[in-house]
């Protein structure tokens, strides 16, 4: 059955290119690359985030509530119309991230969110997750809001597969032509040479990792890709209005 459920803590760090390369070499003493990354330097993740016309979900998320949730459609690479994608609910409660997702074909996912009508159940779908997504959609007037893609390198602990570290670069976003099949293009979210590292663990991180982070002077940041895209959009709109006033 095509369902993946995650419950974990996620801590994020912004790295320079030099810091990324140094830390990666150190981490490989304790961790191994994702199977795909053993053959390819990166793999591409593409996302479509859903929100209300007034951006209710992301505005609530940025207010730092104890509970928040979001709906997104995710694919690996640029999907075709009948490619398998994942429609998922991501929740965060008191710092614990819960993600529930089900596989769908791309057009099935589009139609489901657009109409609210669940697709005919197939072996690769999970009915319970579809019901949960239906309930979430009944609470909001959701529509495609942001396209966001990035290139990722992932590592897993050699001793505990529940510990995972990812490095994301080339984070690209746009608020037009919101279809995953249109490919990855738009505005860069990070500064040149920046990397976003995420440490994902079900429990506390091991002492060796705490030591590496401390030795490299790395401190957690509250970086949300969708959240930072929204804040960037607000700043751009404000500057454009100010420019129009003084033009």
C-alpha cells in the first residue's frame, strides 16, 4: 500500500558552500549516502503548495502556533500526467513533525484537490489518508499557491536509519504556471553559495553529531521554504508599491 508516515523532529541550518563541503566529509564517517545519491550527485524534488486566496495557511504558520498544517503535492523530478506523485499533509505539533501521504497519479491529484471528490480507490492509494485530506480541504478554500523545487543530497546514519540529514540547494520558487509538469524555473530562494541542511530524527541526535555541529559553529534556524518564499513575496510587493508612489 502506497503510504508513508513520518513522525520526527526536524532542525534546520543554513550553510555556506565551504561549510557544506567540510561537514559532508565529516558526516560520511558516520553516515552513508541515499541509494540514489550513490549514483547521482543530487535528486530533484518538486512541490506544489496549496493555500487559500488570502494565504491563510502560511500566515498562520508564520505566527508560530503550537499546531500547524499544510497540504502539498510532491514529485521526484518533473512528472508526466500519469506519473506517480504524493499528496501529503504535513503537521507540526509542539515541534514534532507528522507527515502522512498517499500516492496518486498526477492528474488524479489535480482533480482531487480541484473538485474535492476522492478518486476511485486503487491499490497504490491509501483510503485513510485520502479521507484526512478531504477533511482538511473541507476546512479551507484551497488552490495552488506556490511551486517550489530543489536539488537534494541525503544521508542516513549507518547505525540508525531513523537519523537522516539532507542538503538542499538550487531552491527555486514561483507563483505562476503552477503545474509540476512545467518543470523547474523561477526565483532563487537562497543566496548564491548557500545550502539548507535539515537534521531529521525520531528522538535526540547522537553525541557525535552534536559534537560536529558544535565544532563547526552551526546553530539552528527557523527556515521554512514556503514561509520564506511568502516573506520574500511580501517584501517585493511592498517595494514595488513604494516605488510606484515615488515614481
